[in-house]
C-alpha cells in the first residue's frame, strides 16, 4: 500500500505502520528527516491535505509532498 509513495518520494520506513479512523500512516525518513506518510481515501481527509499544503506549515505540520490519497508531512 505504501510502496509506490516510498519509491516516488525516495522515503525510508522509520517505524511500524498503523491505522487511524481516517487513514493508514507510516513513519518515514525523507532526506534523512523524520516525516509521516498518510494514505486516506476519505474526501474530507484529502481536502484537509490540500488545506495543510496551502497553510505551508503555518499552524499545521509542514507538507513535504501531496498526491491524491497520499500526504507526506513533517513529523514532530
């Protein structure tokens, strides 16, 4: 499920995957930095990802990449 995005964005898994009510998440490393890859099929979550990207890290986690169901965000 995560593999296409791991390859696309050159990510390295950095923990165990888990699920939430709104999607599937995998801690990763992006260019050596901690990040979180989230996959969601819910339209509200996908719209929320676009909003997070628009906020550009102001008041929300910084979005490193976004494509369809996938959101790559900075991890605290």
